[in-house]
């Protein structure tokens, strides 16, 4: 689920944003990426709208590669799986 946060948005109260409006969602995601607020990102939403975003092409390519290699859903890794990757 996409989280609303005020970080990097000074002129708008995010509590009133209608993120179900595609134009508002696009603006919000572009702004969050611009200021590096990755905690607000939702992989499924980002994956769905990434091609439509007006962001730096290198950042877009990096995000596309990340989503492709890590999937578009958040997976919590357990301590066991982290140890297994270190070996």
C-alpha cells in the first residue's frame, strides 16, 4: 500500500490527496522519487505506473531493473534467509 508522507511536499497537505486520481498519483510518485522518499514507495503501484512517470531516464531504468529483479511486491526477509544469502 502506498504511504502518504509530507516529506518533500511543502505546498500541499498530503492528507487531502486523492491518490486514486491517476494525475495526482503520478505527481505524488514523481515528487517522492525526486526527493528520495523511498519509504513512501509501494512496489506494486510503482511497477504499474513507472512507464508513465516523468523522471530522469537513468533513475527510471534503475527502478525498472530493481522491480524486475526483486518483483513488485514487498517481501520481508527473515534472519534465516539473510544468513543463507551471506554464505
